[in-house]
């Protein structure tokens, strides 16, 4: 069979553009799909409705009761993307409140129609009431898998937010917009459920890795609280700890501003760090460079934000950088720099307290006067730092696995939800 050639006008209608369609597939308003798939709107296969919020908000006659779980848009933000099923809520309604809301039952597909999670779909695992920031697909056709639908909708959240939703300040999806939303449907329920199961397995892997990551982070936090204070000693070490200031143990350098005319984003010159926006997740990720560097920090220096928002934020330098006046660089001269870094992280609230004020800021004295507990030997500092560094490496390895699992799932969604790869026989070849 030859590839079908189509002629279509370009964006301005001035010339014809040809493209090819793979045999066994057809071009539709939702993209290229197999010939035996169809495109249906949510309104054709379900009855989209909105939840209901008792008024007035916060009225004790309706809220903070014990009769039925109360699901809000805000509560959806606490559910990880990999968790498809809603199993609990953070609050309850009274019986009178439930009469002024909408009761939804398990296996109902819900879609956030406002707020930060607008366009996100989940499946209810509980009976609950939902507020008016949540829509539900009632009377879903028995020939359609709710989980297949949820996975597809979640590939289109950006489109729903930026193109479909109405309103400037607070975008919103009304039931008409939801009803008009088109989805590609495999011809059988069995194929839809096979796709949903495969994607669900990918979600389960991500979710299990995220639980493991949370556990390892909690273990590290507990280890820091015990090891960095001497409450728990590693084998072979003894002697009294002392509390002393950083002063005398470190060299402190203040950063300086670089004029915009000497900065670029093309990689010319020295990497330039301007503040905590360059290390939002505890690792440096910069975008600026400068051909006229001022203050330089070196690998293994400890950087602390000393001006503006994020004051007291800490990060380890992994290379040479030019630093702005929003930062200071701590070079450890006496002791293990990793031990001091972890100790400062453990006591970050002290920096935040010192920086509190109308204009947040830390002075050199605030930094150098920071008091930390120290073990009696450099060897113990190194041993503690090594334990914590090993835990960091383990955490980083799990984070890398999560990123890889998410990439794999994204690839699976692209293949399975468009019919490029089929999980049942009878369709176009994969």
C-alpha cells in the first residue's frame, strides 16, 4: 500500500504543503490515529457536571464535619502526578453540607476545572463531595475506560489551560468546554484497558520510587539531627564536642555586581551566579556568563544568599563561578568543608532568623558569628560528612531513576495514546 499524499494550505494560505499519512492511519482533529479508532467528545460519552460548594464558605453548619469527605481543588495539588486514584481528603462536610454539594462515587473520573491543577484528571477511590472547582464525568459510556480517558486528558493539561480555559485572571473550564473536548478512542474496551494498565504500571513504578525517595530523605534528615550534634557517635570516636563560631575556621568573600553589558547567555566567559534562582533545587543551574568577572568562588566553597528573597539559602559550589553581591562565598580553612556545609544546612533557620526584617539581609558578622557544634577531631568530621554524602549519592541515584521512569512513561503515552503502538491484535502494525 502506498503512502497517502495530502495537499493543504499553510498557515497564511499562500502555498500548498504536502505531508504523508502512514498506511492504516487517518488524520483527525486530535492528530494521526489508526483507521479503526474514532474521535468522540466527552459530551458524547458522558454527562460532564461541576461539583458544588456550600455557601457561605466556612459556615460551621456545612464544613469541618464528620459526615462525608470534602474534595477541593487545593487538595488535588497534594496528590502526586503518578497517583491516579484519590483515596483521601483533608477535610469533611457535615450532613447538611453534603445536601448543598454534589456527592460523587468511586470510579468517577474527575477533572480540576480551575486553580493550579486545572486540566488534571483523577479517578475517585472514595465516596465524597466535590467543590465547584472540580468537574466530574457522570454516566460514562460502558464502552469507554475511565482510566484510559484520565491518562489521555493528562497529556492535554497544558492545552486545556492555555487554549481551552476561559478567563484572564483565573482560567476556568466550564461544562460546555469540557463537553466539547475531543478524545481518540480505540475500538474496544479491552484495548483501552490494556493501554490504561500499561500506563498504570509505569505510574506505579514512579510512585514506588517516590515513596522510596521520601523515605531516604527522612532517614538523611534524622541522621543529620543525630550525627551533626553528637547525639549519636560513629564507631571509634569519643571525646567532648564544642560549640564555636565559624570565625577563624573559614574565609568569607562578598560577591560583587557585574554590569549587564558584560553578561551573556551564550557561554562566553565565566559562569555568573546572581542568587538562589540559580540553585532552586539545591543544585546549581545557571544561565548567565560574564566576560568581566568580579568575585570568584571555587569548587567546594559554600555559597550563602545574603540579600533579598531566599536569604540564608545555601549551596555547594561544584566549579568556579563569578558571584553577585547577593551572595557570599565561604571557604573552609579548618575542618571538613562537607561537615560545615551539612551543619549550616541543619541550622539554616538561624540564618533565616538573622536575615528577618523589612529588607532581608545577612552581614559578614551574621555569617562568621554562626555557632556550630564540632567534634574533637577532623577525622570524625570527615567520617560524619562521608556518611551524609553517601546518603546524598543514594538519593541522587533514586532521583535519576524517577526521571528515567517518567521519560519512559512519557514515551509510552506518546505511542499508546495515539495508536502508534498497539497492545492488541487486529490494528495497524506497530
